[in-house]
């Protein structure tokens, strides 16, 4: 399989090689990837396939992918329920990290050995990714590869929540649910660095101390009691921004806490319930209901704007100020184990596919 830049759309897209592995006589140049030929339950439709590597175009680089997390969006994409339709046969994986293995003769910005993450991040569950050089963001070489594989989606989403909606200043407060999620944990750490206080909701009591140790100012259970405790902290402080990744009753509690004219940013729906909005919050508080899809933001952002966000986040990762939690690292060939674990609740972080292990 060759992953390449589509000249029509300018987007990373997948071109399945018509040359079979046996025909190619290039066994030493095969590469493994996960693929689905129809949308459905990931465990039922995903399979490991081997494809030959094809020669590079002049502006292309070939990246040896190292690690890729299993995110909820990846599972939704395989199921066919994601915001961007899958066109099977397709290789999933919205993000990952790898090293440049080979560059085309006209490539200027990257060289062999550079640590990169794919910017648009399609098809990362593969041992090799080939695309035009501008489709990869270069990161400091010393950055931990596992951490780097989780940089582009969740920390960037947390960054946009904090920067893209309300002009928050040092000492301001943000509230969020699903605070133990990848985005939630990133938001806690980034907000702390920016001097913004966080009020966090989780559904498991054992997470309260853990998230406080990570830098959360306050952590409550996501129920009416937790809401009452959180509201008592907000008697003298306005809450102008809240981040919602759960919806249903959990989002209603965030709306209840927000000050008049406050903004609720919905970026996920882990409860699989709709966002329900009591009329009073629109009529009496004029709450602003906004949405964020980082994929769209990345598509629209210029490379300067993207790097303006990625660089400080990568720097925080390098300094240990931003650490994404890892539950388990699983070899590519044991992908069923990785998918099963990623679908379980009570994980202690991301399940990561180790793409280097055959
Ligand atoms: N809009 C965007 O651009 C964007 C970007 C990134 C992520 N997202 C979305 O944000 C959400 C979180 O993603 P992630 O990668 O950060 O997640 P993650 O690390 O996989 O964590 C999932 C979180 O959801 C919680 N959760 C699971 N089922 C739940 C339920 N039924 N009710 C309440 N909470 C539940 C889990 O709680 P426990 O820890 O208790 O299991 C955990 O905190 C997902 O919906 C994802 O699709 C959106």
C-alpha cells in the first residue's frame, strides 16, 4: 500500500497498490498495516495486511511509523459513525509518530531520522506512511516517541478549547467533564501552566487524587453532589468557559455552573446522549453553545498557526510538563487485544499500538 498526497484534494489519501505481494517480488520491502474492507465493529472488520512499498515521488517522504494511540474517533471511524466518512478499504488511525526513513530528491524540509507526526493524520495504523513533506510536522528529535504519538489530537484539542473561544486570563476558571480523558488530562496540564484554574468532573472516585496530583485545582464526581460542591467554589468567581465531552445530564450540570453569557464548548459525546438544553439557560443566561472539531480546525489553520500551537505543546512534553497517560503498549500483531482494551472503561490512559514490532 502506498499512502500518498491526492493531487485533487490536497489531502492525505490511500492508494491501494494493484501489485500483489507475491507478484511484486519485493518481500523485503513489505509493510504491515491494519485495514478494514467495510465499516462495522472494529474487532470484526479489522485485519492485518501486508503491502509492498512503492518508490517515492520527488517531494515525498517515507516515514517509519513507531506508535499510534487508539482513540475513540478511530473506533467511530471504523464503525462508520465519525464526522468524516470512511471509504473502505481504508487504514484507520488519526494520529501517530514516526521517523523519516527516506526522502525524495526534491524534499527540503525533512531529512532521514527526523521525528514527525502526520498533520492531517489519516491512516496512521501502518508501519509506513508516504506523503508529500508538508503533510508532516517536524518535532524535536529527543521527544519521547510514545508521547509524540499522542500530541496532535488531544493536547491540540485542549489547547483550542482554552485559546479559541473565550479570552481567559491568569486566575480565570474553566470547568470540564470527562476530566480523566486524554483531552481532559491535557487541559488540566496546559491550564495549570497558563495559570488558569480547573474544576473537573469524573465518574470514578479513585481518579480524584490522581487528577489533583496532575495539577487539577478541584475534582468532583460528575453528579448532583459534585455540582453543588463545584458551585460553592464559584460564588465570587465567574465561570465563562466549560468543556463538554459527555453530553446528557453531565452537560446540563456544566451549563448550570456557567455564568450569564458563558460558553459551553462541546467536543465529544462519550455518553452517546444528545446535548439537551434547558430553556432557562438560553433565556435567562444567554449561554453560548459552541462546538469544536479539531480535524476541521487543522484543515483550516495555516502551518504558522498550527506550529504556534504544536511547538509549545511539544516543548511541554519534552519538559515533562505535559504527560499523556498510557494504559498499555500493544504490538501491532496483537491489535485485537488493543481494540478490546481501548473499548473498556476504567483504563488508566491510552492504549498504544507499537507499530515497530512485527
Ligand atoms: N472534537 C474533537 O476534535 C475531539 C478531539 C479529541 C477527542 N474528542 C472526543 O473527546 C472525547 C474524549 O476523547 P479522548 O481521546 O480524550 O478519550 P479517552 O482518553 O479515550 O477517555 C475517554 C473518557 O470518557 C469517559 N467516558 C467513557 N464513557 C463514558 C460515559 N458513558 N459517560 C461519561 N464518561 C465516559 C472515560 O471515563 P473513565 O476514565 O471513567 O473510563 C474517559 O475519561 C471522545 O468523545 C472523543 O471522540 C473530540
